[in-house]
C-alpha cells in the first residue's frame, strides 16, 4: 500500500525543531504495550511495533538495493517491523515501510520478501492512492502500540514499566480496509520487476510468493489475508508478472548462503519472541542443532523465566560465536530482567564493543549502569546515551534515561531539558513545554542548553502567558 495522505499526517505530527535532525523519523523504544494516548493490551489491539537491531539490519540488507534502484536513499527510509501475525505490508510515500511479522514468517527465502518490498515500493513510486475514501476511516485509528525486542530490559528502570515511547509518527491505523485497483497492482508488479532487475536481483521470489497464495482469489474478501484484501490477486495478474519476470537476465539468480542464513535467524528470533515458549519448543525442538533453532530456544527459555537454562543456552551459542553482539545483548537482557544489573552491564558492554554504532545497544548499556544506583557513574551513562542519541536523536527512551542520569547527579536544569526532549519526542507538547520552561529557569542564560529549551517552548504551542514569562525571564 502507498498512501501519501497518511505520510503527510505523520510528517505534521510534530513541528520542526531547531537542532533536530530529520523531519519525522520514527522512534519507538521500550517494552510493553501502549496506545497513543492510553495503555492497550495486546489482545485488545492485536498489533504491536517491534524494535530489534539485528532484525532491522537484516531487513535493510535485503531492501536497500531495491530502494537504491527505485531512486530512494536507504538512509531516508524507515522500516517498521509490525508485530502482527497477519500477512501484510505497507509503504507510505516511499519513506516509511511497514512489514508485518506474519509476512516475514510466510516467506520461504529472502528473495520472496525482497520481491514484496519491491512491489510496495512500486506503489509508492507510482503515487498510488487509496480507493473509496477508506483512508480517513481506516488509516487514522490511533492505536499504535509497541513492544521492544532489542530493549526488553527497559521495564525494570521506570515506575511506569511497560511504556513505549513513540516518536513523531503517532498514527498507524487498520490497514486491511485500504484497497487499490487491479491496474495499480499490475503497475506495482511491473515496477517491482524493474527495480529488482536494476539491482541485479531475481524477481522470481515475487512470482513464487503470489503463486503460493493463488487460492486467496477464490476466498471471500473477509476471509483473505489483509494483504490480499488490499492487493486484489488474480491468476491473470500472476501470469502477466511471471511472463515479464522470466524474461529478465537476473531471473535465475539465487539468494546467497549468507542471506539465507540471516533470513532463517530473523524468522526464528521473531517466532520465539512473539509466540508462547511451548510453541517454540515444538517448532525448534532439541533435536535441531542449527544456530537458528538454538537461538530460538534460548529466547524461549528466557521468556519462560527459566533463567539458568537461558544463560546456559546463550553461553553455548557464545562458545561457538563469541563475536556475535546480539547474543551478548540477549545475555544482558536476561540478567537485567532478573535484577542483576552488574552482570547485565558486562554483557551489554561487550555487545557495544562489537557493534559501537548501534543505538539500542548503547541504550541497554546505559540503562544497566544506571540500574546500579551509583551517582558517581552517571556521567558514564550519559556518555553512552549521548552516543546513542547521535545515531537516533528522536529516541524518547534514551532521553528519559538521560533525565534520570542528570537527576542522579543533582543537575536539575539538564534533567528537565532531557525530560522536555523526551516529551517532545513522544508528541506530548504540553509537558514538553512545561519541562522546557522549568529548564530555562535553571540553565545558564544563552547557553546552548538554554537556547534548546527555548526552541522546544516556541514549537510546542506556547500560550501568551508562556511567551510573556519568557520575555520577562532574566535567566
């Protein structure tokens, strides 16, 4: 799906702010479940947003060549991993792509997933719009909830454990009601073939994927997967796609062993985090000694609160793969959840050493340091958070930890500024303004921090009283 109106709505979710990079980069960090305004349980909404460095890297490794072929800068494209078992995907204005976990688990290989991403990119590049006025009714329902895989330890450090911090994108609605014409579908198919060929990739995966779900054509609309409710499928369309794809020079190209391995790890990790542990034990039984199966079982042990078993399984994996940062991250995650922050710190520190440019890993490390309640180490945690925010400067959870760190060392002005940043990141302009006004009262006038607090006030819908107070404030 490609719908520019929703993308424009997302871009208007927050006004631009001086010194802030990116107009509307999404940042969702944390764990647990939350709606845009009020908490929601998973069973109530049936949808979640996931963050995980390893999986995001795999998705970008698969998708970036397609983005380049379509004339997009991969760095400008945000990939959202949507925790929904329904098969679906969405592209908004070419800059934000949502992929359901259900879609990933239904793909047999990377080429099939890449083919679907190429198809979605074709919708975006073609400027296709939603039919029948369903946009306003379906796409604006504000119940985006989030569940963080890479920062599952976040709950232990905050009194309101379970809050996910939303960035500038505040709306992600029900996608099943959005539909496109068969002509738009065919055009997106053809564009996908073009992009894949230009990237030196086979378009056979897209054909295979559609062929696998050919039976959806005979189902009633209500019984179809959401993807095929919005993307009408037909035998003629599949054959037209097959004919064009088979004519391409790269049609016989196959996935590399490395890409296949990444794909299987991604599927195993998602399955273990999203499904009950017992299902993981069945799907990835003890007789399966492959890396993805062992990884999935380690996660299942952790989720089943079998801590010793989980650590033993992770250590066994680390014995074979000592330089895998994500195994160290998982080990730190397990220790943090059982209130062993010092052990968690050691594991997270190793993950950061192995992958220093991963923001989520640095946030994990900072949180483990802060959880040890040693004010003398606050500056160390702040350094990690600043490094993370250099990479993802709209990360609300990092700003929250930053406020805690400054508070622990008695730096009230910077703590309130960090709280203002956090509130601004989640779109709460009222409290962003309140915290920024308090920060201005405590910070040195005309310092960079004081000016930053002023910027936040000015773009957070200040009242006339606020402006008069600012004008008369001597600092």
